[in-house]
C-alpha cells in the first residue's frame, strides 16, 4: 500500500523519492535541491549541508559551504516563469573555493526570444530559483 516508498503520506513519498516542487509548480527529481529566494534559501532531500547565505546586493547572492558533492559536480538550474511560460529572470553561477556566487539579471525579449540583459535584478518576491543538485 506504500508503493515501495516506505512513506505514509504523499509528501513523505516525494521526499523519499527525491521529488521536489520546482518554481513553476512542476515535480523535479533530484537527490537534493536548494531553493534560492531573494532573502533566504531552503534545502530539500538528502543533503546535510548548511550554507551561509548572503544577499550581497541587487541581483547577487552567495552560498558558502559548498562541498565536492554539491554544485561542483553538477546541477540543473530551474528558473521561475510567468503564466505564459516566459522566463522571469536570468542567472549565472560560479563556484570558487566552496562559495557559489549567483547573479540574477533582467530578461529582455529580442525577436521573440528571452535574452539575458546586463541589468541586475533580484529574484522576484515569492519566487525562487531551484538548483537540482546531482
């Protein structure tokens, strides 16, 4: 009756399977994931990592405490979208000496395609970027 997940609720089954809800209400599979909001982060799954979070300034965030099995080995970044499926912000990530620096930017539309602009932009209120870490 538990479907092999050893869970007694749907929420616990998702956690046991490594499923988290992404920024666009989709289920995303991952051993663990980090949701990066404008003023905080939330971690999910099988991670024991605690990160030191800093919102450095408009459009710049730091997560300190990365380990070799974290951002350094691979991740999938899922960006928030509007109701029509258009990306709301763009982002770049750099990891150096255990510190992930995430920079977020406004999006401009060029010939109907979303393009990263040079204008820094904070993560919109109530939205987050999901880092599905492999």
